[in-house]
């Protein structure tokens, strides 16, 4: 088991997926409970050893749609393929694979994605995967930008606009680094310019613990502040470089950094929070917005695979 420097980074070639837990060595089999998978019951290297790209997103349905989309983009589409859910033994998360691309749903919020990432990182480690790039494709609320704009996260920040994630361990707060891979973010922005299908910006992403009061909404079941307080907070966020708000980027960035995964966050904005709180766009508009991060990440993956094929 690797127990090197906690912040082991991404190497240029053959970078493994790190775990930092000496206790894992003592386990006969490792049960990935929320995936319904395990080292004793599944041949993880055979199932996942070739994975090079992992895409994660909140909804199981969206991750299945992404799998079908990427299969078509990569020319790996099988008209008869059902794309079975690899985690069919549990209804916590859904997982799909096509070629070197693994798609996993993570639910909503920091606790849900953190549990998923513990098991995903162990899965990739047990499968001996190397040089893995991971991207979160999701939705968010924008600040002062046109709905439908895609934000590639430069830096995730907390609700006080600081670039940190606080994890409570044994009753003590441990502060973790949440820097994402800057070169990956820039490559994604460049891809978006080439794609030229929708507006894409790079900016800070605020990660909150709640959709309502945690994001200064006025339409939750409880609210103890005024419209003016809300506008003041969002304007201060904007001045701190925050372009959008969502609920998973900080722990995602922290855990990917610890495991040496090259990571990016790509979220579409569903509304401009300076203008309102309710997500009330039509189903069609919502659907087309949600496809934008998928298209961008799909384009990036295709380019990478073509470049690799060209150089081998
Ligand atoms: C974006 O959308 C979800 C809330 O509606 C949450 O998972 C997030 O980060
Ligand atoms: N997801 C969020 O977390 N916030 C929004 O405003 C929209 C989607």
C-alpha cells in the first residue's frame, strides 16, 4: 500500500492512483459496499484496469445518457448494447463503462460524493489503473452570467470564499487543499473554444453544504435574511471571483488531489442567482443545458484518445 507524501501529485508517465491507508493491507478482501463490488467477489483489474477517464455527475440517469453519448462519439456504439449498470447490486450509485471511460453517479452534496470517491479511488487503485483523468460534469447556479454558460472551475472555494475543505476527523477539523489541475482546466477551455457551441468561462466555484440557505436562496422553507442581504453576499462572492455555486467541488478536488488523480470540474449554470432563486426553465431547456458539460468533456476525451492513437 502506498503511504507516501499525502499530497502525491500527478507524474508525467504512469501515475498510479494512490490510497493512503495502512489499514487496508490488513484486509483479506475489500468490500466496496455502496458499489456492490469487492476484491473478493470481482476481478477489478480485469473489469477496470483499462480505465483512463472517469466522469462523475449527480444523477444516475445523466451518467447513463453520458455513456451512450461518449460511446457514439468514440465510435464504440453498439446498437444492441444495453450499457448495464455495474452497480446493479445496490441502488446507491450507478456505474457504466464504455472503452476506457467510466461514468459514475454521486448523488447530491459533499457526504454523498465523498463516500462514492472513497470507494472509487480504492476501486481504481485495486484495479491498478494508471494516468487517470477525472471530471465532474454537473449543474450549478451562476452569478452574473447568462444561464446555460458552462463554467470550468479555476478554484473551488467554501462559503467564505476561501480555497479549503474542512473535514472533521476524530472530532478535529482537518483542512485540506482543494487545488484542481490547472493545465486540464485550460485544455478544457481551449476545447470549448474549438467546439464553439456555447459560452464557456473559467472562474471560481463556490461549494456549499445546502441548496437553499447555504446558497443564500430566499425560497427555502426557512429564511432569516433579506433580499438585500442575499444580493450583498452574492456580490461579495462575485468580487472574490466566484462565477457559480454547486455542492460537491471542494471535497471532489480535495480527494482527487490526495489520490494523485488529474481532476477538473465542469458545470453548466441553470440560472443567474442575481436575478432569482427558482430553477424554472422548461424540461427541454434544462435537458439541453445539462448536455453541455457532457459535450465538452466528450470532445476533450475524444481528442485525447485520437492524439494517443496518433502517437502510438
Ligand atoms: C448541483 O445541483 C445539485 C442541486 O440541485 C447539487 O448536486 C449540485 O452540486
Ligand atoms: N445546483 C446548485 O447547487 N445550485 C443551483 O442554483 C443550481 C444547481
